[in-house]
C-alpha cells in the first residue's frame, strides 16, 4: 500500500492556516454530498418514469 502524501508539502496549494476549521469543512462536504445525492435521485426518478 502506498500512502504517498507529497501534496502536504506542496507550497502551490492553498495556505492550510487560512482554511476553515475541520468541522466547517466537514459540514460543507456533507452538504455537497447530500445535494449531489439529491440530484442523482432526481435523475434516477426521471429514468424510472420514462421506462
């Protein structure tokens, strides 16, 4: 298993000190995932109706 974490030292990425708190990031990720799931559900419903 390769756990290459080279990106942690990549200075071209955003300054990690200016990132939101982990709980804020987790909440944003959760909201994005829920919105994506809702979109996929909507698409799946359209396919079920058209069959």
